[in-house]
C-alpha cells in the first residue's frame, strides 16, 4: 500500500522551501502527499526557532501528536527544521512518540531515514551541521497550479548577529553552485512558473568568500537572460553587503522587480553595534538614498527589533525617528526574544516584558500610518499585476502582486491566472490595494 505523508510547516520561506523539497523527494520515491494529518502514515513537522513564540507553537503541536500516535501506533512522526537542530536528542527524550529528529542540513536523505524507521522501528536523529546542501529531485507536476516559487541559492549564515539563533541551527554559510541554480530556474520556467524568488539568509553575500565564482549580481544577470522568466526577486539581503553593482541591477535587469527587503533591526548606533550588524544608521540611510535614486519606484521593507538588551528610551526613539525618516512600505517588527547560545544573553540591561510590548505597539502604530500613506500614493496609478488566482472574495475577484510586491485584488470575469495584466488602483487599504482591469489605452475592461 502506498504510504501517505503530511508535512506541517512553521516559519519562514526557507522552511516552506525545505518542506517542498522534502515533498518532491518523497513523491519521487513513490509516497503520496495528504492534505490531512489524520490520513497520513508519515507526519513531519518543520519547525522554527527564531523567537520563543515560534518555538512554543511548534512544541505544542508536537505534544498534540501523542494522542494521534496512541490511536495509530504505526504512524511515523518526525520533527525537522531549526527547532529540531536546537533541541536535538532532547526532543526524542521529551516526546516518546517521535521517531525522527532532523536538522535543516540533514533533510537531503529523508527517504533513507524513513525507510530505515519503517524497517526497524528505530528512532533516528541526524544533526550534522557540516552537511553540504545538494539538489533535490524534481517531481513533474508538483508545481502545477503555481505561478511563483522560491529557489534556494545558499544555506546557513556567518554573520552572528548577537540576537540570532540562525547561525547555530543552519550552520556555516555556503552558496549553491550557479550552474545548478540556473538549471533549476530553467526547469521552473518550463513548468509554467513566471516568478522566482531567490532565497537565503543573506543572499547578497552569495559566493562573496570565493572571488573566482560568480557573485550575486552576476548570478542575477545569468537568471535574467532566461527569456520566459517574467519576474525575479530575492530575499533576504544584509545592508553590509549591498554593493553599488547590486543596486545598479535594479535598472539594468529586465526581470528584477523593484522591491528590496533590507532588515535594519534598530535605528540606534549603540544598539546596532551591540547587535553586531556591521553598519551604522547613517550608512543604512545612505543605502536607501542610493536605492531610491536608482529606482524611485522601489518598494522598501524592513525588520526591526525592540527591547534589545540595553535599549534606552532614546535608542528606541532613534528607531521611531528612523522609520519616519525612511518611510518603509512595510515593517515587520518583533520584541527581542532570548534564544539559547546567542551573544546577547551576556549583555546587561534586560528590558521588561511590558516595556517591550509598549515599544512594539508604539512602533507598529506609527508604521501603520506610514504603510497606509505609502499605499495611498498608488491610487490612480496603473500597475502591472501577475495574477496568482482567485481573491479572498471568491470567483468574481482575482488577486496578484505589483512589481513592488503589493497585493492587489480586482474584479474579473475570466480566469487570468499566470498572466501579466494592467490594473488601475482605485483604493488603497492597510494591507492591500483594490483595482480594476484596464486595457492598453487605460480604459476599464470589466
Ligand atoms: N528576537 C526577536 N526577533 C528576532 N529576529 C531574529 N532573532 C530574533 C530574536 N532573538 C528577527 C529579526 C530578523 C527576523 C527574521 O526575525 O528582525 O530579521
Ligand atoms: Fe540571523 Fe543576522 Fe544571519 Fe540574518 S544575518 S540570519 S539576523 S545572524
């Protein structure tokens, strides 16, 4: 009997991509995928450990599997991803219903581990951070119905920002071979994918440590020459490695979309130093000015942490002032969360929970106003939208994104999924835009 597997994914794009890669591997080996956890023989939980809250969510989910296992003792239950790497063997000790614990760099041989467990019912953990990422088999038809997808170009991180657990759970930074990436992109395009987002912890340091190999702008250039690739994006970039050459790519390359996610983390030089970010507030502002000079229509989004140890009121005010000065299109902001092993644990000046919450609410409130005023600027403009499918309101509405990555919903009678269409923005909302289809002469079509 064919075995059914189900993957529950928590966390970032890297985890979503890893879950896809595992699915393709298992499908290729003859397993079948199930949308429902109750039908599955193999249940995998792909976990995040970047903040305590993410960790608690994953642990609660793992805990609830115990009941299912009691009902169906033959199922195989595994935990993969960043929490698996962080907790390691302790997960097997704490949860007797788990069979498998795999770190993010140990997912490549997942089919072997599963058949080993099936045969011998042994419990397995694999946590070797030195494993080099390799490519996964492609499974024809896996991407059916998708218009866009992620493509991983690197794994791990060497930056050791003092608040971040990633270097400890995803290991040292390593770049995948350019030829493999380009071949994969060509394959994705042959499967009707119109938009590719290159992903990695710090994509703009791609091959930086090996000068003989193509750097990030070189890789973008090669991908840009794939004729049927409509849109190319990347995330995440680190401000310290954002070169002029990369900024120039935003005008030189046909397919590169004018959006950059450039995490700033704090607006205070004291805090940036304690965070080990490798740039100052002034340097960051300079980068934004250069980006906007090159591409005035660029969407700029960022991440910010509040309540980092030692963050005084005036440091926090520097962050508030920074978001007002820069006016990000969107900001993802977080309360600092203590993580095992990070350098920041040794810093004095812990901020109380309530104070962190106060600062977060204040920052988010200010940003909400900025986001809406940025969206308002688009009212009346014509935008190119890549149609992703039906909108939330159902069949008479389609949804897609602008070149700058903003969500647009608009009424339509026909299914235009996968097509690039012209849409006039008629109303700006907090998290999306409403539009109407227009023709070449900007006349309303529907
Ligand atoms: N506490 C709070 N936020 C964090 N991030 C990373 N580590 C922590 C932490 N310990 C945030 C950063 C990063 C985003 C992915 O998560 O802002 O850019
Ligand atoms: Fe974490 Fe910093 Fe690496 Fe990003 S660059 S993954 S924040 S250590």
